[in-house]
C-alpha cells in the first residue's frame, strides 16, 4: 500500500484523468476560452488564462457529476488594489446557445472579493456542473484593461487551485489537502469574510463533515472510530481501545484501572498495571513499563490531619530473557534489586521538581548483598512534597467550540458562525491563541432568482465595407434560476452603420421615343437618345452609344394621283392623305373618340376617300352608362354591394329607344350588357323581374331597323350574330338559376320573344314555344304554323339517382329580324326569316328525341324554301 506522501505527490504532479459523459456546452469558444474537463486537481495563474493584452477571456471547469463530486477552489488574491472587479465568477447548470441564457446561474463575486485586499486568500465550494471565471469590461470605463493601483504587472496576478472531491469515499490525499484548506478558511473567516467552504466529505477537526445529513451523500452516519486520518473507512471493524482511547500496540493487554491514592490530602500517588501477552511466534517479552503512576489528592491537609508517607517501588521489565539481570530505569524509577543485600543510608533529598507551586522531592538508597544476609526489606526510593513560594503562571485555554448557528438566510446564500470562550490566563500566563469566532457561508434552500442581463458586448464590425450596413451586439442572460422570471428584452441588438459611399457605375436610362422621320416617304431617318445616370463616387461611366438611328418611311413616295386631296365633309376637314393610310379627326362634341377615314386606290390606281366610320365614337350618354356599369362590376368583384344598378338599366332602355347616334354606341351597349350579366352572377345580388325585362328590351332596341346601318359598320370590328346568341345564352343561364322555385318566365318585345323554363328532371314535361294565348304576344309571333317543341326525354342525365335532384333550364329566343341585321360567322347567307335559338342547361346527355321546329315559309320570291340549321358553337 502506497504511503500518504506518494499518493499526495501523484495528486499534485500528475493529476488523474477519467472519462465521463460531457453535457453539450457551446459558449462561443474562442482561443481566449479555456475549458477544463476530466481533471480532479489543478493550478493556474491569472496571467496564463487572462493575458494582460486581451479582454473578455474565460476559464470554465466542468464537474463530472454534481451528485457524486463537489468542486473546491482556493484563490491567492492579487497584492494590488483594483478599481473594478473585472473577473466575475459564476456557477451554472447549463448554457442555451439559442437564447444566450445561463440556467441555474449563481454568482460567487461576494464570496471571492478579488479586489478586497483585507484577506490574502479566498475559498469557495461549487455543487453545479460548470464553474466559470470570466473577464468582463467595466461599463463605466472607456479604457481597457482595468486601472490598477499600483501598476506593476506581478502585483496584478492571482493564482487558483481547484480540487474535485468525491462525496463518498474520498481519497486520503484529497482529504488531507481539503482539511488544510478548511482550517485556513475558518482561521481567516469573519462576519465580513465568511468561509466559502460550507461542508466537506472528509472528517476534519475544524469543519463540518458532509455526511452529517444523510441526504447529502445518501448514507447514514457511522461510528466515529471508522474514521482514520480524515478518511471514512467503509465496512470497518472497531479496534479495541482502552479508556484513554489508545489502541493496543504490540503484545500489551489493556491497562488496569487506577488504584487508590496513597494519601487523602497533601498529594498522593495512584498506580495502574498491565500485563504482557507475548506475540505469536516470538520468544521476546513486551517492551515498556509494567506500572505507571500519577499524582492525586493534591489539596492541603488540615491541622488535624496526619502525614502518611507511603512508599512504593514500581516494577519494570525489558525485552531481554527472563534470566538477564541488567537494571533499567523506566520513568525515572529504579528497578528492585534481588539478592541478599544490606541496606545503605538514604541519599540527600533531590531538588524540588518545580520552580513554582507544589512539586516533589525524591531520595534513594542501595541494598548491599551479603552471602550471609537476607534480602533488604523496605523501599529503595522515597518521595515527599515540596512547596515553592513562587506562583506558577496559568496560560489561557479555549473551551470547546459551540455548535454552528442556524443559517442567517432561509434561502439562498447566508452565513453561520460558532464561538468559543477563553479561560483567562492567571499569574502572567499567555492569552489564548486563535480566533474566538468562525464564520462560513451556508445555503439551506434555493431562492427563486430572476434572470438578469450581462453587459452588452462590443458592436460587431459593419456588415458592409461601403454604403449602408448593419452592426450587432449581444448579451447573455444569467438565469433565471429555481422558478425566477425570464430576462425581459432581446439578447441581440442591431443598428445601421455607414463607412463610406460605395462607387456607383453609370447606368443608362430607358431609350427615349423615336423622333419624327426626316422624310414622309422615299426613306428617312429617326433618332432616339438615352441619358446616363451617374457615375457617382468614383464609379465607371456608361458604356455604349448615347444616340441611336434607324431608317423610316422607306416606301416609295406616292404619285400625285395616289394621294387623296384635302376635303371638307360635314363640317370636318380631311387633310391630304396617301393611299393606304387613314386620317382621323375628333368626334363631334356629343361623343368621345375619333372619326376614321381611309384613303384607298380604285381599280385604275386613283386615290379616293372611303366614307368615314364612327366605330370609335361613343355618345356621352352611352359613355357615362358604360363607366357606371364598370364601377358596379369592380365593387361586385371585391364583394361589395352597389346601389342604383336597376336605375342604370332603366336609363339605358330610355336612351336606346331613341336609337343610336354612332356605331360605337352599339359596341358600348354590348359591353354594358356583358358586365351586367357578370354582376347578376354574384350570389348577394338578386335581379328583379324589372331588371330582366329591361335587359331583354335593350336587346330588342339594338335590333331595331334604325340601327341597321350602324350594325353594318360595327361588325367590321365588333360582334356578329354568334356573339349576340352567346350573350343571350349567358343571360338565360344566370337568370334561370337565380329564379326562385320552379316557374316559367316570358318576355315579349318588338324584335324578340324570350321564354325561360326551370323544371326538375324527374317531373319534366314537353315544352311548346311560343305559348299560345300568351297575353301581350306580338303579331309577328302569333303565326299558328310557327312552333318549337322540346321533348321531356332530353331533360335527363341518364341516371335515376341524379335525376332526382337535377334541375334543367330551357331558354328559347325567337328573333324577328336578326338575320337581316347581323351576319352569320363564316357564312354569307342572307336570312330574311325568323331565327330561333334554344339553350338547355346543363347540357343533356343525349338527344334521343330531337327538337321539333316548324316555321311557315315566306312567299316573297324566295327561290330556295328550306330551313337552315346550324350550331352556334361552331
């Protein structure tokens, strides 16, 4: 087994390393951060960890398992005095990088007090997973590092020793060191500087053993005789001890009890004995005295007492064979002599054993042996008391320490103390040495600690080397701990920064419009240019041409006969225009837009004017209604309800009854009707019967004979018969499905008759149009030979379960003169008869029974009396 010295040497010179699971910790480590893991003992100088030319460095040590180990630290403070405690010390459980938050943070600044030079050393005890010493910049000082007084570098240095001790079965070497630290910590403790070591797992004379409370390390307190040299010995067997607590050594049996005193007063003598038990396999006897004595009954006798001088010889033995007869003295007592002696005279009394107070004097005599005499009788030594007139000084002595007081705080860090009383010295004795009071920190329970922010870090460098950039700075939250409140505010802060203007290269703006051609014909040029924006702050100029040219009007210049001459027509002056071009003038004052007139060549190549077209002219009244309808549609598309929609339709009916002034009025009206249909689709707007009647009346007004010429011009770019049929089909679809319940609707006008039928598929009936005997039926639709029959068989989807819930809409429109006014798409046939249009929604699955349409022939010279049928979707 190794000695204590070698074990301690191993601890100091070659620290032990172990492997344990490391909790993830990311403290934005830099080369200025030191993380200690796996070391149970160590030392460092502040200059090595916190260099003089650096700032914001940190040193962190990790406790392998706070449940099994406790960390202790001893700090030798700097000899100089600092203005600011720039080294902060914390213990914490973990660190969250995402929010820069320390969990379970607790400061040790009030324990160490590095800037307080009244004590040379400081000690602390940590029971959390991490202990950190961190260099911080004082916010009130512009310069860094901290100002010291005086400024000698060696006087700023401080050193740190740390020790990790197991809470159960700590090593002997660790306990020896920890107990020395505890003694020193308590020796310098005071009310203003309590000892930072609160408890230890070692049995130290001056401290409090960690296992006094079973909940600390998890086992109950054992007998005191199981502690040896400050170490708890588990499963130990108590060694037999005598009453004085001295363990048996060698072969001696325990001492007997003290005998009776030889005198009742005036000072007597007590003796006790022991016997020798030879060691196994040893032929030698025990070494030491067989008997020993002590003074007793030293109080003075009264005048009636008698002096009893009782002498006693003390026997002794040695480690030689029993036949050896050499004399040895033990404790100053001569051994008895054996033989046939004759007693000699007593020697003079010796000098008093003390120079003050009561003492003893002794005298001796020898026994002279003779072959004819017997053994001498009586003692060979005598004692008597002697008194010295000088009074002996009595030094002061300490009583036992009082128990430690209760903790001064019910939660968080408090302190507790203990005291002892000095028995005062007498007759010039020395006073008691050492402190009368000792103080140490304590922590009974954990107080809720609200989180608090550390100081902001320095601003980062600007994110941009020029122009606008950003800077950031961060701060860390200490805590919260044990149910405290979170830190309020942000852990990161951003601000704008601007170092200098960035160089900006020149940039071409968009090209301007082309200028006028230098010639109207025969080839000319046009020019356009662009502007360079910039450069700025040393940037590059724009690359490329500033101007650009192109050819224009390269056609051959017309001959004089290929040019329409200037002409005045209907108070409008048409300027000279080449053939192939169109001239434009403003519409009359009651309309907006342009009147167009083309100049073309006849068969002989002579230029002439075509009649002017008013397709781009819209009367003011029609234009206003068109703009109001567009506003209503815009509101409807945004889900807003507009008032006055019925009034708009009524106004359009009144205007259209008087005919149109321009072909553009027809196109404007068609646009209004399309927008009205879209508005009627909205679920929140229910068209009235008046709205339906006005819509159909407007179509009838457009198909009046007064508008025939305008329709011919409008069809150049506007709607034909197909477009009109589609407009009516959409209107029927919207109105029919917005009709309540199942009912029929008839609208009769001068130029068309409309019938809308809404009926369920499972109760459909044949539909005949136009309905005979309908009130208000116009004469042109009363011909008994004209008939349209829609069979109920087509109103089916082919599936019974679907037909039970299906609804069909059938719309039939009989046009009086649409064939005369509007042309058919891709068909040059001229129709002078009525036109029937049938719409079925939804589209039937099949037409098992086709529609039956009967029209009477017109005997007006028609050579081909046939019925023309076409699909409007073609």
